[in-house]
């Protein structure tokens, strides 16, 4: 009896404390190294951006013109903040915005995750006020002779120039990307060399890990470093549970959701990984509950600060969080002793999540995220419609292909990450099996989490190439496992000097292709010029009333909104159901219809000026299934193939007036038609 009692007592202790072990505290040296690599990365991406566009020698208008598609849309709201008479007026213009989806007034703070622009707008106002009071010069201006029959322009540099202040905020955020990659590599390898190995892997594969240097205003430029910070706090919480860790998870998750509409999907993958770890016994109930509470609190708070954003409440992430809380508190993993507890709880979790999601979407009648499921459906079936084709015909939404895996194989990122994971799993195989059967507490949950997190990222990247930006940095973190003292010791290499020799040999092999990659990036030189778009914008600013509303290709509308401040009817932020329907109506111009059929669409949407682009109109038919007219031929198969696309007809017409449309502007790239 005493023997059995002791066994029971030991089993109970094991259940409460798996993974509890001594871990080195984060040292000042580690933080200093992280800050150094952060500063280096910040300087690296800012110089790449300058080299690509010769940005410092562009006029203010040309700089704005470089922000195409969503970039221009987001930067326009920062411009709204800094040009308003005061902060509250700027914020009010964002909350009651009548320029973005004319004639509707929308809350852009609710729709577009604009807190980075608000924060930078506040920062710019404070900086400008302080420096002006102190008499500090914040910008330098000079005259640029552009040649090629283009008029000279004034160009200004310095943080006093709003666009430079905005970009500096982006570069600072990018520095935190490598800062947190270093810290996570350091934590899971218990080695500063491991952190440096992760960071160098990131630099060697920079083009596959980030695009901040080419498209700074995108949400990921602000949000991805916050995701890494949130991952870091989760990693720390898995090592040592505490209330402070839970609070940090709450705050970082809140900011992550506030800054990127894609955050809910990323956090969903994290929740799935953590829930699997919980039901498998790799993390205890108390740790999982604290993380869950942090995530749930963050989502509720984000819904409030996002003005009751329905997409958050009806998201799969919210439903999965509710299911996880119910399963954790109502049906704890410890209550099921059989090995069947893992598949049983996973199945119940999935069923309840899908049920909650369906009920919430139907009750609240929210369909804004339907296009996401349509895209996934189109990836694995013959299903396709106009909206899915707009996405999947874009290269970045295509399947991953072989180019990216080949590139990261040449730099040894992929082989090193796979080797690190396989060797870690092999050396810990007995502990992992013992933990599943509740007979051991010797696990490293932070390593298990990062290994598991790479799996959904691998799936995401495989079906949508754009999402490789999650996978590649995660692989960089996993490479740090090869610098783990324990890992080498488990294979008989006890001496640290021998371990380091092996790590440096690996670094040398990675640098064979990695260093040329860095040199190639830094050797990129370009210069931006788009005189046709400049002519269009200048004409609008001079000849079109400030109330004149525009419609046309989504990327172009972002430029017009930013640089002319005229209302636009459609724009590139395609997540809203009503906006998708509106854009589809406008894009009927690329179908095989007549002007008489199309004119009611323009009048219904209160469009006063319609902009045609030569690259869209003249290339609308390709036969590949991805040109704009091809999309409509698929959407409406009964349309007569003998009838030319309306856009091409309007572009090629020699008539200035045609059935209620009058041509008021034309150059080599753009035509503007006024709706009479």
C-alpha cells in the first residue's frame, strides 16, 4: 500500500509539472546581441529600399506614386492624420471617411487595421511640434533635374518629411524582426550561437523571408515583428508559467490583431498547435489555461478597439478559442486516461469549432470571409468564380512551386532545419513517448511548439506562395536546434569546442550561397519614373472638382486616393463582401457587353469619372484563363465570344463621346471617361 501511494503521488506531481526545468535567464549580452542584429537589419532594408527606387531623389508626388495597390491606400490614412488641423480631426476623418468607398461613409479604423498609421501620426505630430519649438531643422530640400522633358522638382529628405518619418517607423519595426528571431533561437537552443545561426540564416535567405524592403506600408511590415514577439512570449510561458507571461501574451496578441487582418488566421494555427500539445500531455493544464485566457482576452479587447469588427467575432479563431476553453475547463485532458484521449479531444474540438463558426456567421449574417473558404475550395477542386480567380491568377496566391524550396535548399536552410528537427526528435524520442503516456516530465515544450508551428506554415506556404513569409523565418528559428548543447551531447559530442566547430562548419557551408545572395540584394539598383501616371494625377488635381468620384483598376484607385484626395468608388482592400460586389460590377467593363448595358452600373454606383488603363484594357484577352476578359468568359459562359471586351472598344474608339461617356483625358497609358 505505501508503495502504491508513493507511485500515485509521483504521478500527480508529474502531471502538474511537465517541462519544468532550469533554463538560463535572458542575459544582457543576449539582449545586446539581439539589438545589434536588429539595428543591422533596419539599416539593411532601408538601404535596399533606397537603392531600388533612388527614393531620396524623387519628388513628393513620385514617392507617393511608388506606393501601389494597398500600400497607397494605407499611406493615404497616415497622410490624413498628419495633414489634419489636429489629431482629433484626423482621427474623425478616419472614423467617418467618405473618400474611400464613395458615396458611402465607412469607418476605416474598423475595416483596415490602421493603428500603425494612427500611432505614427501621433508620433509625427509630437516630433514636429517639439523640433519646431526647439528650432531644430528636420529636413533638407534640394532641386532635382529629371531630364527627358520632365520639369525639375523639389525633393526633401529628413524625418520632418512625413513619408520619411513613416518609413523610419517601418524600418524600426523590421529591426525587431531579427531581434526576436535571435531571442527565440537563443531560447530553444540555450545558446547565443543558436540565436546568431537563426539570424544569419534569415539574412542568407532574406528575399524568401520578408518583402518589407520592397513594400513597406503593407500590414505585415508592422505586424510580423509583433507576431514574433507574441511567439517569444508564448515560448517563455511554455518554459516557465507565470501571470506576467500571460499578460504579455495578451498585450502582444492584442496589438497583433489590431495591426493585421490576417492575424486571426495566424493565431488560429498557433492555437491548434498548443491544443495538440495540451491533449498530448506536452504542456500542463495551468500553462494552457493561462495562454488561453491571454489569447481570449486579447481577441475580445481587439474587437472593442476595432469598433466591433464582425469578422473577428465570426472568425474560426474565435470559435476555436471558445471550443478550447470549453474542452479545457469542461473536459480536461487529465479526465481521460486512455491513449484515445488525443484523437477523441481533437475530433470534439474540431466539431465544436465548426459548429460555433457556422452558428455565429448565420446569426450575425456575416459573409466577409467567405472568399477565403472559396479560395481554399478552388485550390483542391475545380471550383472557381470571379473573386477566386482574381486571387489565384496572381502569382503570389499560386501554389508554392519549386523555385523557393530550391533556393532555400542551396543555402542549406531547408536541409539544416529538417536535420535539426529530425535529430531533436530522435534524441528525445523516449521522452516524447513517455510524456504521451504520462510517465515522464522531461520534455522541452518550447522546441515541440516551434516544430509543430512549422507544419501549418508549411501547408499555408504550399497552397499560397505569399505565405512563405511565415514558413521561411520559422525554418530559421528551427535551425538553431543544431547549436543546442544537449542535442550534440545526446550524440556523444560532449565538448563545447567540438560542438562549435561543427556549427561553424555549417555556417561556412551556408555562406557559400548565402553571402552571394546578400551581395546580389545589395547590388540591386533601380530608379522610379512613371510620367504617364504623374500626368494623370496632375490633371485630376487641376481640372477635376474635389467632389469628383473615380472608379477603375483597384491598384490605380489607391494612387488616386492618396495623391489627389478625390473620392474613389473601389479600392484594393478586397476583404469586405460589399466591396467585392462593387468591384465586380465595375470590372464588368472587361466583359463582352455594350456601353448601353454598362452605363446603368456607373450611374447606380454614382461614378463620375471612369479610368481606363492600357495594360488592363489592351491585354484583357489572353486565352490563359487569367486575363480580365477570360475571367468574365468563365463567369458568364453564354457571353458571345464574337463581341470584343467593352474596355478595349472604349480605348480604341476614335469618338470623343459614346452613349453617355465623354473622353476628357488621354495619354499613352490612361484614358479618363466622364459619365454624363
